[in-house]
C-alpha cells in the first residue's frame, strides 16, 4: 500500500505513469538486462527479496520505511512477491525517506543550518500518516550500514518522536563498523562480499539535505535507467515466483 500525502510513499514512476510505458516496451526497452547482467546478481536479488518479504510478513511489520536512494527499488520486488505468497493479507504501508534530511550536517560535514524543530516540522508535514502510526511495528531498511551515521540520525529522531517498535534491516552486512543492532540481514554469507547495491539504485533522486523527503531531478533523461530497473526487478521476481 502506497501512502500519498504530499508525495511520500508514492513511487514517482507509478505516480507519473512512466513505469507503465517501460513495461509496454516503449522507447525500445527490451528484456535484456542492463542492471542485473549476471546470474549471480539476479540470484542475489531473489535471495534478499524473498527473505525480506517473508520477514515483513512473519514479524507483522506495519510500516516499511525505505532509505533513499539505494533501498527504494526494494519495494517493487517485495510488493510483487507479497501478491503471490500472501495475497489475502494486507501489505505493510510503504514510505520512502531521505536520511540526509535528518542530519544537522551534510555529507561533506557542512552545517545544514537546520534546527531539531525544523526537522520535526518537516517530518510532520511530509509524513502525517506515519506520525499517526508510530505505535505500530516499523522497519527501517537500507542496503547497508558502514559508520551507521545515517541510520543513527533517523533512529534517534524516531525514538524521540515516540515510535515504540522500531526494527532495523539491511540487505547486506559486510563492512559494518557501527554498533547498531540489526534485526534483519537479507544476504547469506555466500553473497555478502558483493557490492552494497543488490537492487541497483535510483539515479533520478537528488543528493540533498534540505528535506526528510527525497526530491527528484528535473531532467527526465535521468528516468530511463530507474524505469528499466523496475522492469528488470519485475521480470526476475515474476520468474522466481513462477518456478
């Protein structure tokens, strides 16, 4: 279930109809893989996606919060798999957040100038429904954790806001130097030394610290790659569910 308030929770491609065009094969999109070119990468996607979907179901997670940019595409495989395995059960509500918007200093260590009050106001404006559901089981999901700074910023804020049941999940746990307790790891040991991007990534999103909500780039030429990415994830997950 995608939650539309201002824009959070609504995948931009679904909202604008761009993904539907790519599925129909517009602009010469074929079935050749550009993001998941090797069987190793396709098998890795299936592994993380299947484990993640079953974890969300088994733990009765109600709010599924994905970190932009790397984790956003994960929702697509999860929703497709859920429709096959757990079609009679409601999906978790899905939200996309920009972890950089929760920090007082940006990626380069520069002070963003934002106060805690401004971050709180930004969050409340963009995630009204999530704010009302803070007592429900909530999972924060990112592709990986290294220093843990991004995850700690979001965790600290949500704890202070009153979220009562927070879980942390990652696709892969190699190179994790933080002390953050993980409730879910998607990869097995055999795939844990691959890159940090099992879902590839959405290049259409800006790198910015202005808001807790991600912002898209204005240049629609950036949309081809993530459109193709969603199609590939759909094809891979569909084939796996049918096997």
